[in-house]
């Protein structure tokens, strides 16, 4: 029975996301680190709030909904080539990376400025391409 449930879940995720790529794995790791560093920051600043946590989780859910939309666009418009999905994932990788750096900065860690610059360039590149 467990095999059937697992197979059904895997099939559903492959259908919805078009497979799980390395960049999606990176985004999932960054989502997790962002949640952890956000909780740590809230704890340090003594402003942990379940409402803020819930809003953050809803935003992360929204990210993954945008990835699903990107995959559907790839199927319909780009003949199953992961163009839109990769663009959406790359954009969110930049967002999550910047959010993590902000969180660790609030925790007292100084992050390399080049890393901020690279993540901002990654995000800006996608936004610029999006405006074309």
C-alpha cells in the first residue's frame, strides 16, 4: 500500500512540476534555510509571531505555485523546454538568497558584499528579461 501511495505522489509531482531539477532542489534548500534563519532572527529580536510565520509560509507556497505555472507555460508555449520554469526558479533563488543574507545580517554575521551583488544581479537579470 505504501508503494502505491508513494508512486502516486511522485507521479503527481512529476506531472505538476515537470520533474524536479537541480535548481528546484537549490530553491527548496534555500526555502528551508530562509525559514530557519527567519525563526532564529525572530527569536533573537524577540518578535516571533505566528502570523508573520504563516504569511512567510504562504509566500513560499505562492512561489511553488508560480513554478507550476511556469511549467505549464513550458508545456504549452515552449514545447516542454523548461524556459519559463527555470526563469521563475532563478528569480526566486535570488530572492531567497537575499532574504537569507538579510536574516544572517540581523543575527550579527557579516556576509560578503560580492554575494549580495551576485544575488541582486541574478534577480535584476530576470526582471530585465521579463520586461522585454
